[in-house]
C-alpha cells in the first residue's frame, strides 16, 4: 500500500431522508475521506430532494431512476471510486464512521487486503432481535462452510477493500445477496481477510429497518450460487 492512501466511501441509500445527511456529516467529520460517493437507489420518500440540496466538494451523488437493490447500488458506486481503499457505509446510523481507523489498520499495516467489521466480537451493540442474531450466525456459518473461512459476521455492512482487489470483482447480485457474493469472491481470490470488532447501533422496524426473513432465504441461495459460479 502506497504512502498516504486515499479513502473512498460508498453509501448506497434508499428512502433514508431522516438519516442520510447525518451519516454524510459523520463520514466527512472523520477527516479521512478522499471522496464520498452516494448512490441514491430510486428513493421515493424525499431522500433525493435532500441530496439535491446538499453540496460538498468531496461528495458525489449518483442516481438510479428505479430501485434496483443494494448490490446494484454498490456496483454503480464501486465503478466510480478513484481511491486506494474503499469502505461501504450504510445510510442509517447503525455503523459509526469514527471506527474507520480500526477498519483500515490491517490494510495500512500491509497485513490485509480486505477487512470486515464484526458486530459479534465485543464491540458496543444495541440489544435487539434474537432471531436476527440467530439468522446472522447461521448465514455466516453456512458461508464459512462453503468458503473455508472463519468469519464471525459475514453479513456486516462494514467491509473495506484495497481498491485493486475490488476491481477484480464483478457484482452480480442486485439486493442483499451482495454480502455473501462479496465474501465468496474475496475467498476465491485468496485475499488476506481480517476481522476487527466494531460498535453496532441497530434499529428496529419502526425506525426503518428493511431487511427481513425473505432476504435471509435469498442469502442462503446466494451463498450456494457463488460457491460454484463466478
């Protein structure tokens, strides 16, 4: 990794008008960002108008005319990055950008190519749904069985990549299947993968949480699919 690497942050956003500006402010406040790419995935709740009114030299907003899913939004964002390190940031305040330094550390130290921020290794976290926890652990276990990795949190938002690694990955998944897809593909590339503990400020459905049991079933299918296909 070269000296003073540039950090690109990609935020996929769909119907998050109440939190998107706060997330952007938190990301910029780290003072670490080379560029922030926000992909509005066909929002219909006023998010687009909020983003239209916001201007900052480090922030680029890209718009999907129709909602296509998190995977599609990430593919659009990744295609635009110019930095050396890329981090995925959700738009809902569940993850804290102040933890970028611990996420970047294994890459900056020359030890890792990809880093996952794990919610299950001792960081502060909000207590929420038991069955979500069980589902996350089962999906991670199933993914580990097929990738021969020993991750604790495959479904985490906080995934950070060397940009040269990311350029080798062609995302196929449109929705939340992108999480197991990315995991399968970095495993296939024999990347040096690290996990670091992070905080997690989860929200419930009344606060706008979107992922549900159907996405869990879809993730199982994507784990199988990308174990045996590119």
